[in-house]
C-alpha cells in the first residue's frame, strides 16, 4: 500500500521547520507535536497557555510541559505569558562561544561505571538529547521502550532523566529499562523514583540481568511475606516498622516457619497477653525454633503437652519482658 498527498487540501497551508521533522519527530512526543501545530497554524499571533490548552484538549499543566520541549529546542519563544514561533537565528560563526550544555558535555569527564553521579551537572536540552540518540541507537530504543512501558509520552524532564542515567551515570540501557519496568509494575512510574531505584541497584552491586532478576524475586517474596503477616495479625491501618519487618524476615528466612506457625504464635501471644506484641511473638517462635519445631502440628502438640508449671512461667509480666528486650537492644 502506498501513500500520497491529497493536493486538493493545499489551498490553505502553513509551514513547519525542517528541523522538527529531521531532528525532533522521534523525541518530541504526541502532546508536544500537537501544541506546536497549533502555534504554527496561527503564526504571527502570540497565544496564551490557556488558548493552546483549549485548542489541543489538554490541561494547562500538560500543555505547559509539552510547550517546554519546543522552548528548550529554540523552535518557540515565550514573551510574558504568550507563546510564538521563534525567528530563525543567524548561522553561528566560528568565533561564537559554545553553548553551556555543549561545553559541559565536552569538559565533564565520564564517570567510572558503577560509581554513578547522583545529580547530573545540568538538565540536557532537546538538541543535546537528539545528538546522543543519533550517535547511540540503544539510547533511542531505551526512550521508545520506556514510553511504551509507562504508557505515556515522556516530557522533556523525563527524557533528560533517562538520558542522564545513561550518559552521566554510565548505566547500560537494558538495566535502566529494567528499572523502568520494575517501578511501573509497582505503580510508581515517576521518573525520579525510577532514577533513585536504578542508582540504588548499582550502588548495591546489582548490575547484571541475573542479579536484578534475583533481587526482584527476593523483593517480591518479602513483600508477599509482609502481606501475609499483616493479614494474619489484623494490621490494616498502618505500615510495619523497620523492627517489625526485621522480625518477620527472621521468622521466614532464619527460622524457616510458614505463615500457619507464625499465626499460631500470634494466637499464643493474644491468649497470654491480650494484645499484639511482636517481641512476645518473636520469643515464642524463637523457643520453638530452638526445640526443633518446624510445623504447626508440632507447635500445637508442644502447647498441649507443656507442663502446667512451664505454661505458667510463660505468663510473666509483659511490661517487664518488653523492658528486658529493650535493655538488651541498647
């Protein structure tokens, strides 16, 4: 199937800079392209943000972000609160000083891999991003795939964050994309969160596909274990504390108990103290672990056959017990 222009429509037309099609069409995003068409269509006028937003059916916040791409690229200019196409600039001469972004890119040394720079020296302008995409195809692939994973058109700030991770922080494109996917699947598609996640992986030495997949699997398992305990203990209105999380990891991973045994320890704590107390539950599970108890059946039998004197000993003063635990942790 071929495509051709219907020249009957060309009785009215407006111009689009060649630079838009040659350099920006892959990066600008649908929203940015729409706002540009509105401004170019009404060339010679200065349009307000609200006028542009109404014309393209976007909120003013989204329209402003879409316009920001073209302002940084130098295609549009802002005068007060109005937007208009920028007049073509004269060709730069050899005596013209390089832009601050170009000078920064040339003078800044590349960081050693796995020692990421926390904050990039400057926000990359669209022209600089375009230059990097043309020279490094894997970067263009990263940006396109990230848009698909996140289900949105990336803003100029989003593009700058991803490119900075690749260019300044020195992270491979596939590792960055894994971070994008990981965060998106957890309902945290914010690029700042993605940036923090990717950098934290490298700082921990998690810098290969295998290591990341293993880490994600462990994280998923831990989150599932925490959910099981919160449900078993009836905790619905708050987050677990760091100490409580540490207890739970010990119960599952060091002691090897499943949720049925942990729930039985919880019921033991409620029977003996009348309230939920993680230190008491931990003491119960620690005792069972020391006795070699591994199943809910064994734990139930231990409770039934425990001598009465020993059972009474378990009913010591709770406040005194918790104070003793706190003094040991100091």
